[in-house]
C-alpha cells in the first residue's frame, strides 16, 4: 500500500524494486564520459532507418527488447513517452511488443513520471512488473522544435543538446535492491521564460519547487541522500536551481548534480549548456546511477527528471515555457515509513 | 489493493468511486441529443480567446475549476491529456491550478487511460482524490491533423467530427456509487489502415482486442453489463467492431453503443461517421453516462475509450495508424472479486 504524505508525496510500504535497466544511446553519448555504462551504443544515429523519426522508433524497440532479454520478468504494462508529436516514437516502438501500454507525456520529465506511475502500479498489487521508459533523438527533436539540421543554424550558449537514445527500467515486486521508496510529483511552474533555447531557465523553478516539496513532505534532510540529481537543467539551470533553493534556505549543493552535465564532456563535446531530452535522465539513470546503486557506490539518491512543457505552436502563439519536475527516491534498502 | 487478473486486467478490492464529473462542450455538441446532460455549453467555440489552441486551453481550465467547485474534495493529482502537440491544452489549462500533474497521451483513448491510472492511484492509498480529464477542439484538431478550416475542404463520409470540450471526473476513495471495479488496459493493435479520415477502421481492431480480453480475463458475460460503449468508433468503426468480435464468437450487439454515435444527431448535424476526439468519450461519460449511473437508469457499464495513435509526421512518412483502447468497468455497486 502507498501512502500520501504532506502535499504531493507518495511513500511505498511494500518493496518496489528496480529489477533491471537497459540503455541504448547514440554515437556522441557513447563517446562521452558515461560511455562505459551504456548497454548499446549505436554506430550510426540513423539506426539503419530512412528518417530520424524512424531511427528513434527503432531505438525504442531495440532497447525494450534488450531490457526484456536482460531480465526474465515478463512486463504486465509499459509506461513510455517521448518528445515527438503525439508520442509517436513510443507508439511505433512498442507496437509489435503486444504488451498493454500507457502513453505518458511530461516532456523531458517523462522518465520520472514513468518511474512514479510504475511504482504505484506495482505497489498497488495491480502489476508484478512494469517497464518505465523514455526516448529522444537529437535530430528528430531539432527538426520538430527548432530548425532542420541541414540549415546549419548556430545554437546559443544557453542551449542544451538533446540526447539520442532510450532508457528503460523494469520496476518490480521482486524485492531486490535498489528500491523506489518515495515519489514527489511536480506541479507545473511557469516563471515566464519564452526562450526555447534556454530550457534550463524555464525548468529550474519547477525543479526547485519539487525538491523543496520533497524535503517538506518527507521531513528528510538533503544529507539523507548521497546524490541529488536533476534531469537536464544543464549548467545554466543548475546555477538557477541552487539560487532558488538558497532563497528557500535549502542547501543541496554538497550532493547535487544534473544528468545533462554528467552526460557530455564540457571541454571537448561542444554541447553548450549540457545534455537534455527525455533520454538524458533515462540513460544516466539506467546506465551510471543504476550500476552504482547496485554496486553500493551509491546508497540513496533523489532523482528529479525535469521537463519543459511547450510546443512550437505554443511558442508561436506567445506562450511562455511551463516547467515540471518529478522526484523519485531510490535507495539500496527498503524504508519502513513510520507515518 | 488492486489485483492483476488474466492477461491485462486489474480489479479493485477497495471501493474506487467516481465522486463527481464536469463537462464543458462547444455549441454543436450542446445542440445535439445529449445537450441536456452537459454542465456548460459554450456560446462561442473561441471561448473568448484569439486562437483555437488558446480556446481549448481556456475550456480545460474552466472545466477543471467547475469540477472542483461542484465537489468539495481537494484533488491530490490531475491526470489529463489532449490531442495538441506536446499535450499543450492540458499543460496550459492546468498551469495555474497548482496541483501535481501527470500528463498522459493515448490519443482519443486518453480519458480511459486517465480513469484507469486514477483508479490505481486511489486504490493504492497513494491518493484520496484524483482528477481524470481529457479535452479536444474541432478547430485545433483539424488545423493540426488535416487542413486549416479556412480552406473549406470537404470531408469524406468515413470521417468523424472532433468534439469540442473537456470532460473531467473526480475519482475518489469516498465510497459512494458509482464505482470503478475493473480496468482492462489495451495493447497497441495495427491492421495497417493509412487513411487518417477513417479513424473508426483504424481503431476497431484495438477495441475488439481489448473488449475480448476484458471478458476472457474477468470471466464475465456481456450480459453482465447494461451498456458496452466505445469511445469514438463512429458508424464505420461500430460495424467493423461487431464483425471482428463475431469472428471471436463474442456477441455484444444487444447492449453495444459508441459515444461518437450518441454525441450528434446523424440526420441533422452532418458529422458523417459521428463524433470523435478525446473529449467525445470524456463528455459522454461525464454527462449522460454518469448521470444515468447515479440515477440507477444504468447499473453496470463497460466504457472503452478508443484512440488512433499517429501524427502528421507518421502519416507523411508512410506509417499506418496504430489503435489502442482501454476498458473501464463502472458499476453502481462495489464488487467483491473472488479471485
């Protein structure tokens, strides 16, 4: 049984395990500092397909098949989403798998939403094993949200680089560490940022709101966690987040990082403010974070995928970019919530 | 606690109530045969806004505010989705409400997905009250998926008419009838239909698959239900569904209808194959079906919102239209599942 505590947090009293993960990424991600943690690195970001969208679909399908191969547990449901219009990478990537499907959309926070709802499904007893997944592709995202790559447009220093790949996790009642122990679901927060090349600034207020809520709701102190890691705020968003939390007298700087910062090498990979996209947090979690949780190098993490909710139409019609973030606590030991 | 039964069904042992609904619709929907069941009928489908997208956003916000006014229960979460790219109607409609938000996408099956996940959240103990909602707008959908209305294009007889509106339900642990007793979550089914003006044909196989799975999983007979009603198959999809189920030796014709058929008058409203869109099933449920369940005119229904998963890009790149459907059993008495 789950329990709602505080304003926006659920805690789980039955063990909800992350039983296995699988990550497939593109060439640039594979060449970055986290390359050794990924299961599959594409030789060609087209993945043998004729379009970028078809490539993303192929990556989704390959990665979910890999997860099911790595892990004998049969999934009851898949929760997945992506950045393509009408979440088509998930739809067509999952089509042939014949597994009941919940499509979700939280922009780049999608993997956090997927883990949260998968944990509720497993904890409720309604499912034994649920796949949580998210994908993105640099080329399909640039074409859809900004400019086709063929134009060779310059990108401003505040821009982040959409990660190509798919990250997936098997959430399970198998009672093996690590465990999802709590989720704090984010509200939409909009500080009026209208620059779609500065997503870090648009998302930082939502991340601050969600992280602050997590500590208020649970009564925990940041030192409970070895690592507090956001999804894709990048260098610009990181500074803003720490500043916003400082105004609320919450200091997480000692154990804070961002998946977008971890994904690429700042000096040599020319990604400006860092990595982004649904696959950014999904791949860093499924790769490095999960392996470190399994090995004991990390014992308790707060993982907060962040999303910028907008479309080209909303931008063209003058809307600002609304942010959202979902925090998921993952720990090497199950927690007896005494509430 | 929920329980997974058969291949793709969850049943709920704690009472999961639909405590209240709210429905706001456009002028044509208000003038149709179900007009008397809706809470708010717009005088102008622009809802006082400057664009169709902004109108849909305004409708979402107004309708969710109306639901919270009709019902004193404070929602812990909102689950909502729509057809606009990146689900922007939900994002901007919900932005100012300051309620934790899970964005979902299941095309026109979205309301079924929302009810299913809301039921799991409530049943798990993770939430007391959850809003499940979905919206669509004829004009924003036509512009996005087909042609701008200004072109005055003709629509073929197989085409359906996207419903303008928002339907929302407060799913709750308040233990008042009617109850959500079981959900059967659909798999993606694709029979290769490529005509985006014939969604009924694209979705019928998924609806047949989900309905058949529901009866296999639960062991129930169609006669258990007073009404078995799909989301927006329309006249074309209805015939195909009954034919597909006939091949599986399942006869639901006695108690079968479709929300898209119920929504508009065939003779006078010129909507060709019927109504469609996320708001079609959401409005018919929140309006007529919910009121009849409350009054006792209906005792047990199986409600199956249906979705066509595609985008203009997937169509342009030659993909077929993948279908999905989610079945939700709603009954005037809670069920003791003896499994």
